[in-house]
């Protein structure tokens, strides 16, 4: 079977060829050229209209969008897990800094602990933005 995108132009070419023959035949019996051309072009238009597909399946954009959203959510969950893993050793070491007897080191350790806690809070907040029912 010939696909419609190939068949319709072929049918159009054949119809145009037939229409030119019809115009010549009509002119041979005394019909004016414009009237013959108008009648032949109307016939070609009807033939092509009859060959056009009536229904076209719409692409499923909703399924594509949902697949992209699922991919993004999986990536965010993986990133969240990796960030927690990267912050854990820093938090453990900063706890040792906070326990130092040197006030400057203790102050630096407290600043690191605050930064890590803020980062952890941001990670937890991004988890809260997920739709209900997601793991």
C-alpha cells in the first residue's frame, strides 16, 4: 500500500494530467478555454478532496510531558540523595571543630554547622514540594 503522503501527490499529478486532456477535449468541441479550465480544475479539486485523510491522530503531548516530569523527579531525588551523602562527612568533621578548645576554630565549626543545616533544610524543603504519593 502506498502511504498517503506519496499517494496524494501522485493522484494530484495524474488528475492534473487528466484535467489538461479534458481541457483540450472541451476546447476541441468549442468550449472556451476559461470555462474548460474551470470545470477541469473543479474536478481535480474534488478528486484530491476525496483522497485526503479525514482523521489525523493528535500526538499525545500529555504522555510525553508526564514522562519528562517523571525523569526530572527521578533526577532530583538522586541529586537530593547525593547531596545528603556529600554533607554527612562535613557535618561529622564540623562537630569535631565545634568541640575544639580554640575559640576561633569553634566559631568556624559553628558557621560550618549552620551552613550544613541550612543546606539540609533546603533539601528537606525540596522533598516537601513533591506531589503526594511519591516516594
